[in-house]
């Protein structure tokens, strides 16, 4: 009887781990390039807000390909500090949060 209980528990854990993996995979990795749609989904900010931040120099972005692309770290920096360059103490704080 206990073996059945253990098997049921393991099955529930495997199912929950699978769900967690699905959620994690929805977000880009820290080094991956994010499209505007990825950035909107990740930050929950509007297209206009992100474009304005890029235009005003508050949010770092690459536009070399004709598309606006972001690194997740750049989005995190903007969300936490509202600027694209961090001083030493801000960099340390960001590392602690990661």
C-alpha cells in the first residue's frame, strides 16, 4: 500500500515539475535576444512605453537588423532602475536579485 502512495506522490511531483518547466520556458534565457513582443510579455509594459524608453536612451536595445531587440538583462535593468547604465552598487544589487 505504501509503495502505491509513493508512486502517486512521485507522479504528482513529476507533473508539477513539468508545469514549472513549461512556465520557465515561456521566458527567454538571460542571454537570449528578445523581440518587442517577448519584451512586452516579459515586462508587462506596452509597446509604446518600451519604444519611448529606447528613444529616450533609458532602455538599451539593438536595432542593427531593423528590428528592436533586447537582452533580458537590459529589460531587468530598466525595470529595476529606469536607466540603461548602472553604477557599481546598482550592479551588485542586480546580481543579488538574479
